[in-house]
């Protein structure tokens, strides 16, 4: 019995060592996980984009604006005399927080009564929105202490935009749609194609009159339909179970979801074309799609808090752009006018990946 068990274990070890792709991925996965979690797992928020509404600039408002500009955590993106330009800034994600002064801010301070100002922040990410409010209040308190050390003189009123109840589910559900599409599209496609490669049934298609793009289209269409159905199911669950608000266009969201599903399918096809086993395809898909989609997309951790190299790398993660679209449509109610850049990026990614997926099979056809 022991000899049989020993022989079986030796056989399995030999099989793993012989599958070099799987062994390489298994050795790389802990390193990638530690590095990504170590750098991406940040709760602090940096480079907060702040907009000021200052209808009557005076020495008090200018001093407070200069204090914000002097801090390393805030970046002033706009200063205007009215609130008309605030809504577009928030909707296209160009501003994270806004500070609105009353016309008589300095006069209120000089009168001895508390001066009021309004602090509005984008709370589509409730944790980040709360943190931004805390950092802004700290700057205000510091300036307040410089003016009147004995007693507070400024009353701050807070407004949370797009998620006033600060429900975390409103943050995570739009991101979960991206994970579901990645899981169904990329992972299942990679496993399906690699399984047929192992069995040799894919070779039958290679000698058929079908062109490479026709083979790929025939393999991915069922998973595309399944992904589309999963989006509808996820949206229904989000609204019925969790009451996640839906402010924008359902048609636009379904269109963006289809484009993202095609991107994920393309990634699955490319991975399957360059792996030799189901195990390697599955691990490669998890390493190349699921981890980046979770850690580098802004779904859980804000991209602004990541180191600059990781923030740059996140630009090639399709989930980053798709999550901006889902949150913009569901929570902010914006349309193509504000999301055209993200849609364009996803469109380019789709074309590039479909081209790569088609070319990946051409050497085998030769």
C-alpha cells in the first residue's frame, strides 16, 4: 500500500514538474499576490481634486484656498464664482470634493458669529468620500486655529453626492458586475478551448474550411450570450435585493457590458492559445484577469492611493474603465457625454484583443 502511494505521489510530482507553464504560474502567483496586495492595499487617499466656489473672494477665502493648495494631499482643479460648473466636474470625475463659500464669509468671521461653508464630496465610494471629508475638515480646523485659537469660528455643512446614505453595497455591486463578466467570459473560454486542445478535437476545426475568426466566433458566442444574461441577473439582484440606485441608461450599460464581455472573451482566447493544459489556462486566467480586476481597477481600493507605477499599470486593466462606466451610469446617471473616453478605451481594447485572438491560431493553421 505504501509503495503504491509513494509511486502515485512521485507520478503526480513528475507530472507537475513536466508541465512547466503550470509550475511557473504557481511559483509566480504568491509573488504577484504579495506585491499587488502590499502596494494596492491602502486606505489613505492622496491627490484629492478639490474645486472652490468663491462668489466674493476676500482675505479669508483666499487664505483658506491657499492652505488647501499648499497641502500635499489636495490638488485644486477649479475655482469659480458660482455652482454652475460643479455638476459637470463631479459627473465626469474631474473633482472629488467641492468647498462652497457664502458671499459674506469674511464678514461672518469679523462679526463673531460662526462662518458657514458647504463641503460636498463624491461619495460613490463611501469610504473614500468619508476620508476626503476628514482631510478637508483637518485643513479647515488648522486654518481656523490660526485665525482664532480660543474658539472655533467656522461651521462646516457636509453633503455626500451620489451615495448620500454611504451604503457600501452601492460601491461594490457595480464592480461585481465586472468580476462576474470576467469569470464567465475569460475563465470559461480559456478552460473550454484548452480542454479541446488537450483532447485533440480542436485540430479537427483547424483542417476545416472555417477561417480563424469564424472558429473563435463560434466558440465565444455562447459565452457572450451567457455573459449578457448574467449582467441582467446581476442588475436585477442589485435592484431587488440591495436596492442599488439606477440613475442612467440601461441600454448604454448593456452596450458597455457587451464590449467588456468581448474583451474578456478575447483575453481567454489568447491565454488558451498560449497554454498547453487546462490547469495552466485556469491559473493564467486567474493571475492575468481576476487579480488585476480586483486590486487594480478601483473596485475596492482607490487608484489615487496607489503608487504611481501601479496607477499607470491600472490603465491597461479593462475592469478599471468598465467600473467607471457602471458607477457613472448607476450612481451618477451620466451618459455618453461624460463616459465617451472610457467607452473609446474599451473599444480599442476590444479590437486589439480580437486581432490578437485571431492571430494566435494562425501558426497552428499553418
